[in-house]
């Protein structure tokens, strides 16, 4: 920090990105200066009549480096989570004969504030030497585990494995009815 | 997007504007939540918009409660219905449907008449009104009023029985004969707000003290070309006591409601899903 012209404050900053090796053919290598580690737990309710998944609680714990602005961090976590929630439950591009059938936000369903679950955030504060002031990325990491956590929670509730997202009501109800048909078919054989 | 605009300020001006425009193409706009989107998609050609947002008229703009029926003007905003305590207490189905429609911001500008005249098979408010056996009061350019049951008002997706020289003035709903109600609106969609329903079911039962069904109305939306009033189910229910509906009867009623539907596949959901969910939801009515 120094003064240039009289009464003008200038701030000079620099960030040196540590050297990293690019991915090789096996997708291995040190690709980033630092890494964020995130974990999430999802608590869901599934309506077996409609197949609708209702996420009640999300527990988020994340290595966030050094926290500079706690409220800004909470915003990043909730925003990332909301994106992950849409990925898990509704967002889907549906193609028919090569044409996108839902090209607007009318049919491509982004979730709204009404769909947000309770977010319980437990930050793990670390000091990362590579990041500025010891901080690291916090906004992208929370959206990565969300879909997996929700899909696993739904599988745990219903006893059906899902191999694709989004878990739309239709997909869930179909899986449920297939499971029930399977059961009755088995019991008939026995 | 290029169009002429006329803004009548009272009923006389409205009728005059309407008769002047008989030979031209025109559209009504009140909340403009659907019209502007439509104009964006299909550029209007030589169209005049009759802007009703500035119209000041008691019959068009208010909810009145007199002479054995409740009258809702077609320019009443959905937020007004949500806030009306009489409707909340006596017609929970209408209150819930208005609350389920789009989002808080849209409910502040969107109007009852707009939702009805759009004649969407998945219209939330229309579905509740069909279950309440509401009556449409339609005004023509000579100032004459025509009454029509709302289930006959809808002719197909986007089609109503409204003629070019007519405008929907208000909706009237017969008041309840019984205070003992079982009434509600079930909307199935992918998200909790800003949603176009995949299946909707509106029900309004008036019961006697012992639980016998005195008056009934059931309407299903988004499972056919128009909103469907389940006449057969209603006739069947009128002979029943709501406390005596057992497992067998419950399933019978559910399949009766299901049989009234004729869903199709679209981007929102498949016909299979609609058919299945309608059955499940109808089943949940008596649980």
C-alpha cells in the first residue's frame, strides 16, 4: 500500500499461482494450487403417492481456508447448494429428434427460494499457504456433493438405486412402481 | 412488438371502445403476465390492446358478498383473493388455489379474469372455480348480461365460449349451505412456486352434522383438453357418508376420478405419470 499522487490511495496486489501440472491421459496430475474439500448430509422426505422428493435439511461441512467474510461465505455455500439441488431434482435438457423441447426457463425448471431446505453449515477453517491471505475457493465445492447426497438419501428411503439425475417425480414414481411390481411378481413365484 | 393501446377508464368507455373495434383485431390485457409473453413469442400484427388495468368499476374490481352468492369481479387481483378472510374461511379450495398460483409478485398483478379467459387446462384458479360450480357473468357491447356455468365456458385449450363482442365481467359462486366443510386444492408439480401444474385436483364438500355429503364438487386439471368436472363421482358421493368411506370405497372413488381423465404426454410429464398420480391423489382425499 502506498500513496501515488497527493491524497490518492493506491493498493497494489499480487497473487502468484503455484506451478501445476496439467492432466495427463489418465486424468491424473496436480492441476490446482489448492483444493477445497466438502462433505454433505441430506435429509429427505419422499412422497410415495406423487414421487416428489422434499429436501428437509442439508448439513454442509467444508474446508474453506481462512474465512475473511463469514456472511459472504454463507452466501456462497447456500448458493452453491441451491445449484446442486436443481441438478439433483429438476434441471434437465430434454431432446426430441435433436430438438430441445424445453429451451426457456418456463419449462427448464430452476428451483426457487420456496424449495430451499434448512442449511446447517459447519465451516472448517484452515490456513492455505497457496491462496491469498490463506483463503481458498468456496462457491463451487458445495454444489458437487449435493446431488450425490440427495440421490443416496432417496435410495436409502426407498431401497431403489438411481443411476441418473434429475430425480424428477416421474422417475421416482416409476422406480417405485417397478419395485412393487417386482415384489408382487416374486411373491407370486414363491 | 408493435401494437396500439386503448385504455378505457370506466364501463361506458369500455363498451364504446369494444364496439369501435369490432371490425379489427384486438386483445384484452389486465395484468399482462401472459399477454406480453405471448406477444414476445408471436409478434402481434395490427392488433389493438384494450388495457383494463386503469378501468375503475365496482362490478369489475371488487369481491362482493350479497344475495346468496359471492361475486368476484374479473379484474380482481389474485393477491386480493389470497387476503380475503371470507373466502379463506368459506372456500378453502379457492384460497389454496390462488395461493398455489405462480409467485407472490405475479399474484399482485395477475387477475381472475385473465386466468379464466386464458382457458389453460392447468389453470389453478379455474380448477377451483369449476369445483365450486361457479357461474360466469358475461357482458356484451349492448350492456346485456349472459350467464353461463364455468364448466361450459371452457371449450378447449385456449378456447372459451366468449364472443368477439363480449367481455367477462364477474364470477359468482353460490354460498355454502353448511358450515361443515371438507375443501382443498392439491397441485402436483416439480417445484413449490412458479409452477404449471402437472396434475391438479380441487374438491369442495359440504357435509351435514353426521358427515353425510350434502353438496359436492370435484374438478381435475391438466389431465384433459379442458378442466373436467367429475360429475359421476360427485353423484356417487352425494349418497355417501364421509365417515363411512372405507378402503374399498376409497379405491372405487379414486378409479372413478381417474376414469374421467384423458391425459397426454408433454414436456412436463408423461400420460402414464399423470394417470397414476391422479389415482394416488384421489385416494389420499379420504385418508
